[in-house]
C-alpha cells in the first residue's frame, strides 16, 4: 500500500483557508485579543496534572467523561481516572509499552485506547487494569467505539476493524482506498441503531451494518477538487453528528452538509471547511473553520447566523455548546473563551496555561473542564457579573 503522508494540524498553514505550506514559511500571526465588555467570570474550581501531555507529538488525546469521572490518557502510557467534581485521582497507572494516540473511548465497563504502533487496548474502568491488547492494521487516532459486544476501530490508513469486546478477536474488516495526502487527524465513528457511520479522508461517509460489516449506504459529503494532492484534500476530520433522522457532516476544504439518514438526500450544504469537531444546540450548529473563525449555522436551513472573526489564526479548538446559550472554545496560546451562542459576542475569557489547548472543552457537573497540551486539567465554573 502506498505510504500515506500525514499533515500536522499545527504549524503548517498559511493565508486564506490555512493553505498548506513548508515548515520554513512564516505562519500568520494570531489575531491580537481585543477588550470586550465582560458579563461573566471563569472561576477556577480545581486543577490536576494526570500526565505529561502530548504537545510534542500533537496527538489530540481528548479525555472522556461519564459524569462522575474523567478518563485521561497520555502518549507516554499514563492513564488516569479523575473525579470530575474534585479533580482528585481515583486511580492512575502507566503502561510504558504503549504510546497512546487516540481519543479515549469508553462504555459502562471499560476504557479503550489506540496506540501509534497499531494496537488497541481495553482497560478496566474501575482499576485501570489491562484486560486485553490487540493489533490492528495501523495507527489509531480516532476513539475506539464500544457498542454492545463489539468494539469498532478506525485506523489512520482507512481500515475499519470490528473486534469482539470480551476477547479482542477480530470479527470483520473493511479497507477504504485513501488519497496519498491526508490530515493527521481523524473523525470518530458513530453508532446509530444497528448502523456504524464512519467518515474517511476522501470525503466519503459510509454506513456499515454493525453485525456483518456489510455496507448499507455511501454518502459523498464532499468531492475532492483541484490539480494537486494538497488542493484535493477533503478529509472528514470532524465527527458526524445526528439529531433525529438528520446527519450533520463536514470536510476539510469542502462542505458542511445536513442529510436525511433514511434517504441520504441532502437537506442543505454550506461552504465551510474544518478539521475540528463541531457542536450542536437545539437550533444551531457551531463550528470553527480553517482560519479560526467561529461560525453559527442554522440547523434547519444551513444559513449562517453569525460569524466571529476575532479568534482568527489562533488555532482554536473544537467549540463546545453548554447551558445558557454559551459556546466555549480554547486556543493555541492557552486562552479559554466564552461567547454568546445567540450572536457570537464575547462573554468571558481567562488564560488557562501558556502551553496551549488542542482539545475541546468538556462540560460536566456545571464545570467547564479544559486539558492543556502539557497534560494539566482545569475546571471552571461560570459566574455571571451582570
């Protein structure tokens, strides 16, 4: 198989749309932060340092939460369960033989992690003990997805593998032919009823039957265009999301679309390019584009409701919609920003840590929880000032 050329998402962008460039070229300067009328304060509740982070390798190892605990992994093999109310460690362990590279996947019993050496591990959720480890075709960046008695793993080379959740034994495998140039990022797979929805780096979203691996349907979210490999990049790097029978999906250098799950008919399409996940409210979709503009899109029509460009070139995280019509987003310089979901004006800001933030904020028990690139966790509560 042709070797894939991976693109790091930080340190390689230039000009409009963050077009790819050589490492020797000058990066756009982050937009300076402007003053605004503060209407809320981010009050730190606790902090913790469960691992040394992933800054050097730029793996976005996002924590996962089941409300009571946060499950956090580092590329050096450290895994922890953190009390989400207090920040105290419930358990912590290190597996030096594994270099974790994926988001954390979990269900009611176990934690699942992928490695950059093409392994998937299952850990006991209560103790962190290793239950099994199995090889898969390639590096795993997307979170392994546990559904019933199966675990679904998407590898960076375009293969999807179904494993028996109890034993790790392979059940079925599928390989999608990918372009020679892809982003070093990956959308997570999504389960819906008896289907598994998987986005690939060629702009294709495929619905598999979970039990057999048979393909139910294929949706071309965005068609690669251009003469060069760079121009034709159209990765589905954002995790698809569903509300009712509507699927929302987005590609890099392509489209954001909403389509009917039953018929695959496109309901609307918008010219938005993103390599990050997006967030939904009851009425809107919130997404950061390649330049760092934060955009709100009407879920029914696809119309742009507002666009906030004050965070341009600040390499913002995926946005997170939280209660009271607020959107939270972090940036490369380590700031946490709160904006109004109604019109995009700024509400609050705090400097979390200078090492920067790559992963999206979490919202748990009324806390906004942020993980910085050096592995630290911070929990904030919003206090209104007006």
